[in-house]
């Protein structure tokens, strides 16, 4: 099974959001990732399906997430709400790489999922 992703960015207005530790983070109008392409490939079959879903970020350790992108740490599970259901999207590096230190809990991003079977 192989995973690929593509990203698109849009500017975001400045906001602030409490971090898990309770401190408020000032979010500058830097890049914001709105979509992620996830490609699942099963070598035993040849069918494919593509669809977009919106996911709401429910749990993100912002600093740890950013550190995961820039270190050799093994990523921990990133829990997202996918169409009302809690799922773990793995490998986590695909999702973690699509988010950055400006991503806040409760933010809605679009995930473009490609299932190749």
C-alpha cells in the first residue's frame, strides 16, 4: 500500500486559539493547508475511487505536531473526525505533513481521498 498527498494553501485571517496547555497561541496569517490528497493503493486489484471529505481536527498537540515534521520521531496517532466517525488516518506522517504549527483544534480541512483497488 502506498501513500501520496498533495497540498493547497489559502491565506487565513489572524485568530487565536487555546493550546492543550491552556496558553493562547497567536495565529499569524501564514499559509493554511485546506486539502490533502491521500492515495491508497492495493496491488492485488485495479479499481479506483476518488472522493473528498471534510475532517475536523479534534486533537492536535500543536508543538509536538510541528516537531514530528522536522525530526526523526515516530509519529503518534492523529485522531480526526471523518464524516462524523472517529478514525485514525495512517501513516500519520501523511496527515501531519499536511498540517503545520498554525493548525488549530476544531479547524475543518478537506481531505481528498483516492482509493485504488
